[in-house]
């Protein structure tokens, strides 16, 4: 098992990043970014920067949704 000293060298670049293969453009990462006064992640407009093959995975509702 690695100790804390080993872990800090696994990602020497401390800047946040978004994996474009997983991004669906929902904006959650922007809302939970720890840099509140200076957001490090900004979500682009729909279809501008996200991978078109990625879609949200939503559970099926057990009832008919009137909307």
C-alpha cells in the first residue's frame, strides 16, 4: 500500500482536468470545484466542447413521467 508521500507524485500537475471521454456537459464539476472564488473548470455551451458520443445515464422511472 502506498503512503501519502508516494501519492503526490502520481499527478504532478495539480490543475483540475476533465476527461472528455466521460464529460456530458452537465456542469456538476464546475459547481463542486474547490476554487470557489476563482473557478478552475468552466463548462462550455451545449455541443461546443463535449464528446457527442457521451450521453447522461439516467435510471428508468418506475412510473409514467407526465413531463
